[in-house]
C-alpha cells in the first residue's frame, strides 16, 4: 500500500486508470476530496459496501479509490505493498477517536 500526505490543492494521479484525486479542502479532522474518474468506474465510499458482499476485481478497484480517500485523511509514512499487484482494501476507521477518559483521582484544571 502506498500512503501519501497531501496538502490543500495537491493531487494524486493513477495514470493507468485515468483517475485523479484532488484535496479540495481541510476543516479540522475532515478532508474534502474530489475524484475524477472515467464514467465506467464506480467510485464508492467503503461504508456503502455490505460486509457480506463478496468483492470481485471491479469492486476491489473501487475499494482502492476508497483507500486513497482514507490516506488523504492522515499523515502516514509511505510503505511498499507486500503484493505489488494487489489492490489495497482500507482497514481504517474514519470515525473520531473517543475522548480521553479522566482518572477518577484527577479533577479537571480550573481556569485562573
């Protein structure tokens, strides 16, 4: 899996598939991504796929695009794929992490 860090306005291109992904906006932890792809390629968010639905090659290619969306959400390092011809399937959760739990012995600091 190739994981990239992109800035606002920067683009990721998949030339063999005629697909490009552009970072359109960043607001807090949310990243707005624009995807340009040929009409015959379906672009789906990962959560729209049923967990029981088997993935054929076309579905795997669509999931690869979802992986690009997930990669645009974080600042991770580049890692080569173990299987260079495999289409990555994201295993990332885009939900916000739970708030930190306060220790019962500690009380929140009071403002001065």
